[in-house]
C-alpha cells in the first residue's frame, strides 16, 4: 500500500513478512507462524509471496492463505515429519533455540545427527527443508536430527548475531555440546551414537568440534574450512572474512587466526571424517578440504574426501541434481555405518559408494580389450560389491549382469582341493600316501609313478602326469571312473616331484578319489559339502542346472581378429573336477571368503593354512605366481596374495585374495583379450584397496640381447600331450611354432600359432600374440638330471629332439 514499506525479516528461525509506515512505527505482521518466506512481491496493495512450511518446501501465498499445493499434488504419498521446537541453555546461561526431527512413534534414545548451519549468520527454521532431504530420511530410519541455532545465528537480535565475531568455534562450541547433553539427559539421544555434520561454516564446525571432543562417532564436513590463515588469502571473501568476521588480519594477527583454525588442533582428532567439497568452490576453496584430508591421513584417522567436479560453493542448494543427491546419500551412509555395532571396513564403504564408477571402469575396459561380457565382484570384509558389462552372447545380445553365470574354469580346482582337504580333516585321506591306496583302480602309463604319485603331487601339479588330457567319456555318473580307466595310455612329462607342470588329469584323479571315498559323484560332493553349507546358490557343474539362469557363452577369435561365438559351449563332463564349475562372480567371492576366515567351516583352519603353504617353485614365476600350494597359486607380490585363474573354451576367470586386507577380487569373462582386461583392472584395484603392486610381466629390453647369448641351445622340438613346440632360429632370433594336438585342436580357431621370441636374458624370452598387449614368457630350464624343458602357459614341456 502507498506510504508503507513491506519487508521480510527472520525471527527465531522463521522468516515473516511485515509492513511498517514509511515514516516509522511498529511493524505489522502480514505473514507469521511456521513459515520461511523465500520471495515476496507487492502489486496494487496485495502482498504475494512464496514460503516453505512444515509440510511443503514452497507454495504461493496471498493474504495469509496458501494458493497452491504443488508439493502435495506431486508427491501425495510422502508423509513429512515436522520439526519440534526445543529450548536449551548454554554453559554461560545464554538461551538457545532449535528443532528436533524424529519419527512420531520414536521412543527412547536414538542416534543423533547434529547438523550445523552455514554462515555463521544463517539459521535453521521450522519448515520442511527441501535442500537437506537426509534430515527426513534419517528420521525415518530411527534417527534424531538436531538443527540448533547457536550464537551467531540470525533472528535472535543483534547481540546474539555478533556473539561469534572474532571467536569462531571458541564462542559457540559450548552451545552445541550443551544441546547434545540436554537431549541425552532427556532420553532423546544415544550418547554412544553421536554424529556431527554441516556445510560451509557447518563444515568448519564439523572439523572444529572433533578437535575439542571425542564424543562424536563420525563427522561429515561439507564445503569445509580448516585453516583460517590460508582461507584469508584464497577465498573470494578472504579479506572481509579476516577483518570483519574474524577481527584479524593475515600478517598481523596470524596467531589469532590459527587459534580459531581446526588445523591447529588436528593432533587431537580421532573421529572418522567424510569431506564433501566442490572443486570450483571460491568461497571455501578446495585447498581447505585437501589440507584437512592430508592432516587426518597423516594421523591415520579414517578419512574420505569426495570432490564434485565443477561444483561451486552453493552446489548443495542449486547444483546438479545428481551431485546434490550424491551428497545426501554419502552423508547418510557415513553417519549410519559409523554408528552400527559392526561397521563395514573403510574399503567396503568406499567400494559400495563407488559401485557405479566400478561398473563404468569395467565397461570401458571390456570395450577397449574387445571382451564381449564380464562380471566383477569385490569382497571387502563381509560386503560384496558387484558390477557387470557387455553381453553374454554376441549373437543374442543378452546383457551380462551380476547374476549371470560364467564358466570359472580352473578356479574349480580350488573347490576340488577343498573337498580333498575335508577328507584329510576327517582322517580318510593321507596327502603323502600313494594315491593308489585311496584309489586302487588307478593305473598310469608309468608303473613306477602309479606306486609313488601322492595326492600332494596331484594338488600341487608336481605329479608329472601328462595334464592336458580331455577325452569325452560320456555324460553318465561313471564318467570320472571311465576317465581314470583310460590313464594307462598317458606317460609322464617329468618325474614326480621334479618340477611343476599344470596338470588337469591330476585333478580328475583327485575328483574320482572324492567319489570313491564319499560314495557319490564329484558333482554331488561339491553341492552337498561346499555349495549348500556355504550358501552358494548359483554355483553349478551341469549344463542343465546352469541354463536355468542367464549363462555366458564363450567366444574365440583369430589372432588380432574380433571375437566370435565358440563352436562348443563346454568341456566334457569328465573334466569336471579340473574346470567345469559355473558360477556368479559374487558366489566365487563368497567361496574365497571361506578361506579368508580360516576355512569358514568348510575345511579346518589347519587345512586352510596348509593349502596356502608353498609346495613347489614355479619355473616361470611371471605368468601366474612364484609358488603353488595345495590348490592355490601363491603370487609373492611383496605380501601374501593367493588365488587362481581359469580358462575354458572362450571363457577366462581370475581370482585374487589378499588375506591381510580381507579382500578378494573376482573377474569372469567370455572372450576377447581377457588377460589384458584383468591386468588393467586388477592392477588398479589391488593398489587402491590393498596397496599391492602387481609386478609387470617381462618385456623386451631396450637393446637386443640375442647377440650376446647362445640361442642354439634352445632350438629343437618340445612335446607333451596336447601341445607340440618347435623352436627354430631365423635371422638371428628364435621362433616358436606352437601346435595344439589331440582333442583340443578341434576346439580352437587355428591349432597352429607362430611366436617370434624376444630374448630378455639367456633363458627368458617373451612373445606377444597379435592384438594382445600382455607379453607371454617362455622360460628355458633344466631339471636336476640335466633334461631340458621350456615352461610357458604354466606347463613344463620336455625337449624331445
């Protein structure tokens, strides 16, 4: 109206509309109550405004009447909780005011989030806060949220407003702790589950309070301030903040600024802290977050920092919706997980929050390495995070998901070894007795080996039995018995115990031994003795079980060519104990967790330890590991790491376990350059999650070594069952012609592969198939009896001429 001034003012957290005569006088309240007015217009004497209320983040009002119902119309099923006003008394007698938000049917003490507003001259209000949605979601999960207006807050008079100037932290810390103490005394807050959070000045207080008390189980500092000296020189309002707000000047009052800086008290901090900060923040530059993060890391305090790309200071109010949602979710997860009785490990929390990024990384790498589809599982403690990318079958386009089943190939051998160790635990099998004692039907091509080969030889790949023997003995339950009956035709590639050579045949013998001692099939023993007790609900051995679910098909390719559907889906059933398990990545991770936990009740703790003890040194320590245990490969990467790989027809699988970090990584793939994908993916994850550095494979040296070494001593024919290797010298270099023989030859696109060998030293050479990034070692060596061998692909191949 003419002659009047209409304005808004904050009063005890609410924002009301007033009118006062232009010449002065007592203001008239035009709109009061539990409203927070955010915009006002006057036209023709009518006042119209937008205001938040306890049941809406904003509606249009006029003349004291709400004209719209946007929120209720858009979300009719959302039942908002209304904040309840609370009064408190500071230690010096100052009256304090704030709100508590909790479920209507809440009873007794609850975990408490103390959320500190920014400013410090801002204020919380009585209306629904559409910018801090985690208040509502936490309250719905059984939390109490305290939004206190400490001294410095607007709406309580000028003296209250100015009370924090020149005394950040020092003047108002007692206000927060007095309110917390009061809520504990009133039976509202659980003193053992307190969390502090805030943004901007609230982020400052979320750093400050942990320097003064250890009562908070967690802190979440958003847009934080840790060092007022550096803030004064880098913030867009630095000089104003220093001189007006802090009553200090850099260079003149540095000591005073440091006294109010959390960084000065960081040595007392033990509170796990989450830092959330916009990278483009000019008010509280990201260096403030980096400084606090670095200081806590130095003290080995649990801390995580999340940087939001392109986000300015007020991104939690008006930034990208994805970033605002992420901010609230991370805050809520950090608070909840740090107040549980058994919180997940920091790595598990980090992984779960990064699941989407993990999937993006997997998708990018599968595309780069031409892998049709992949499934990944990461186990941290008792939490499993999964991701999947690509397709199960290039011809059908069925998508790979975390629930898809892949062939895990020779990782199966660790399951078989675990069944063997169960029988050892039961006193029914002796690892060092001749295997023929438990399996009287065993007849090998070498009669002396029949008498001397032990189960320890079989599990550690030191038996010398020709290993790549894949006859199809039918689909019947007698397939393993028939396989073993045909072993008299096989010779030895080396004397038992003389060296290590990968032996699938040995694991079929172990599987048949399990059948004889348990009275059933190997498949049944696996299901009854491992899968069901361990809750592995998606681990199977027979195609008719697998195909009830989404199952991956293998893909093969010509050297350097694109992957295409493999001609055969799986190996014969008789190869089951050596490599026919199909599973999800998460089930494999859960199996690994049994061995992380002393056998997990599947095998004894003693047997679990024994499986990870070195049994034999691997002549080629570069391709897999340095030693083999009983089933497990032992990698020797500067700390204990064990695991296994698996390869079937067009499918590859990788398992790595780091017991010191309670970590297991599982990658299942169905073709393409899977080895390159594994190295790119696992090298990063192992370093990020466990500080384990995967060693590089040997590579060609900068200068050619061939002129300095004797190449001729390696030339000749090397042969074992399933493989023939002709090593020749041409143009001053060695070349290896590798030919797949026997049943395997019909399962690969081209049974003959030519490898130019590059010397690294006298006995170590490397080769790289076309289109593959990873170099493959060829190690030439002698046994104690002087016989010559080449070791590649984990197999020892004797020189025959």
